[in-house]
C-alpha cells in the first residue's frame, strides 16, 4: 500500500503527470490511473487490496448439479 500512497503523493501533492509517476513506480499507466481514480472516488480506503472474486456469478452451475458431479467423481475416483 505504501507504493500506492507514494504514487498518489507524486500526482496530487508534487504535481507529477500520472504517466511519469507510473514509470517511476514501475507500473503501467493504466494501473496508475486506476489507483488515482480509486483514490479520487474513495479516499484512502480506495488504496486497499481488493479481492478479485466476482461479486456475482449469474451463470453459476446449480448447487444440486455441482453436488452430483462431486459425488460421481468420488465414486469413480476421478479428478
């Protein structure tokens, strides 16, 4: 998180261009813009790590089907 804070300090307090701050940090411009946007929208909380797990899975396999698959794999000793 310190690296993200340094990026924000360089952009907001020292007036660096996002592209220059990104290069100094060794990250892509897209990544730097993402952190700047999150900081602008959420403040310090936006710099925290986030899970990459999706918020929802509308096409997820139904639990009954999943349980049957697991049961069959165990019975037939397959991966």
